[in-house]
């Protein structure tokens, strides 16, 4: 028996129709295209998702860790408000209050003659509570400045001109 075509079928078949037992080239091409498209969309999604974190890291913001945590929360909870909050936080500049206070403390230590960073080492622990029965904390009495006798102001005589 020989395989014959149906008389109602066209004599010329399109290229995407394969004969039985042959490899379907169109299906292989579409499978490769689908895998590449899924990977590209996933990569684009992750790049867009990490945008606030990259912005905060690039500009060396203090709140970088907070932005990173908000990004992870948005990724795992699918709550877009975390991503929006991270983006807004990455765009604003939170002022650094710690650095000026450290500079003031260093200047005060330098004025007092204490090596920088060791000012708190010599002070007693004022946060420790006094336990009854273990003794009391001696509080030093303040020393009032002494005043010496007032000195009279020097008298300035008018300068005479030789005319």
C-alpha cells in the first residue's frame, strides 16, 4: 500500500507543516525564543526592582540598608508600596546629624586636652544606679571661682604734641 494524498488537500503544503517523524523546526525555534524572552523579561524585572537600591548605593546614602530591606520586602510580599517607599527614600537626602556631633565632641576633647576618642573613658558611669547597701556614689562638689582684688585701670595720659 502506498501513501497517497487526499484529493481535497492542496498539493503544496506550507513550510511550517512537517512530515510525520521529522523534527518540527518551528517548534524548536519558538521554544528557544520563549526561553530567551522569559529570561529577558525576568532580568528586566529584577533590574527595575533593584533600581532604588542601586540609586542609594551609587550616591552613598546613609539610608542604603533601609532601601535594600524595603526592596526585599517588596520582592517577597508583592506589596508595591514597599518599592515606592524605597524609591522615595533613595531619592531624598537625610541629613547626617552624627558627623557634626562627632566633630563637636572631638573639638571639645581637644580643648580639654584629652586625646580624641577617649573622652568617655575617663568619666564615671553615671547611668549605673546606686544599689542600697553597696555604698553611695561620691559626687564632687563644684569649686567656685575665686576672685582676686580688683586692679585699678591704668591711667592713660594725653599725648602732647611739640607745637
